[in-house]
C-alpha cells in the first residue's frame, strides 16, 4: 500500500495501544473485565443499583491513568504521523479511539474522536453538561449546575448506550481509502463492524495487533504496539 494511494485515513484504536503504558486491556488475562463483571460496573443499570461501586471503579481507573500512565511509542508514532500527513496535505486523517484514557492527546494527537467517552470527564445526568474531572467523585458530590447529589456520572459510554460521534465516524468511513485498526479485539459493536463498513466503501483494511483478532482484514502486522505501530507508519510515509 503506497502513501499516494492513501488519501483519506481512518484509524481505530483499542485497549491494546495503551497496554504498554500500564493500563489493563479488557479481555486479556488479568484484564479489567476479569476482575469485574461488566454488568456490575459498566451499565446504566449497575449505576442505578450501586452508584458507589461504579464511581469507585472509575475513580481507581482515573487515578491509575493520572498517576502512573504515560503515552508510549505507539501513541507518539500516531501523533507524529498525523502531523506529517496533515502538513503534507495528503488527505483527511481521522483517529477514532475506543479508549477512555487521554494518552493520544498527551502524545499530541489532534483529530481525535473518543467514541466510548473519556475518563477525565463527568456529566450531569439532568442537564447533560460535561465537566473536566481529575479527582475522585463521591456519589454525595453536588453537581456544579443543578447542585443535587447523585447526578454526576462518568462521561463514559456504558454497555447498552449509544457510542459518541457515530455520524462523524460513519462519514469518515464512507470517504476513507485506508482503514487501520490497532490493538482491538473486535468484539464490541459498532466499532467491530467498522472494518466491514470501510471495505464496503472500497477501503484497504489493515490490522496492527498483538495477535490476529479473527476479523477479516486485507493486511495484518502482529506484535506489541510499541514495535508494530511506529514501524508500520514509518513505512507508510517512506513508501510515498
Ligand atoms: N500491543 C498491541 N495489541 C495488544 C497489546 C499490545 N501490547 N496487548 C494486548 N493487545 C491486543 C489484544 O490481543 C486484544 O486483541 O489488544 C486487544 C485488546 O482487546 P480488548 O481488551 O477487547 O479491548 P478493546 O478491543 O479496546 O475493547 C473494546 O470493549 O469493554 C469494552 O468499552 C470497552 O472500549 C472497550 C471495548
């Protein structure tokens, strides 16, 4: 695949891109969902049933992100590629992430859609206003807008909820010439369906992952993200 063929690029990242930054993936051994039942911590029903447990779960994840995670070589390579690609005016660049961490931003990514929300944001359930959040949230905390306790929730897309930015993502996919999925197991829809959508629009599809996810990509490169991602994007630029 030569750079001159890649006019519009859509990249989808998942937990695998942040694994080497020390953040647990969801479905690997010892991953987040092995320690918690999804239905206890990541559904609207769980929040209604036990908001303390849900807030604690996200408080711990937020703390781990802020205190011990740094962007790794894969995040940096993506941000660097975006800068060079945009500067050269080669086409549209869209980075979609399922990750709720801020490691892409910290590495310098600009065009970024957080389809599953962000750990460093909270939302008022009444007004839908969104606030930056770098602290633990207690259920008793009063909301800044409505001043009632119990209204603030993580600005995270839980199971059973609609992912964010779907219109923008579908438009980008409809125009894309190359679709690259990085560090995702392809088990959660709608993101898992992006490869088929991209193909239907005529895009070349590429997977960069620790191991083959089993989804049908045209091309795959396997190994740790910090190795595979810089190598792949350098070769994409060099081949132009
Ligand atoms: N480098 C590259 N890939 C890796 C690495 C690594 N160092 N470590 C793990 N992986 C791969 C795994 O092989 C797996 O295919 O990353 C993938 C992680 O898959 P999941 O844990 O299922 O994470 P993800 O695909 O992002 O999950 C999607 O599911 O639970 C929901 O909302 C949550 O956004 C999440 C969504």
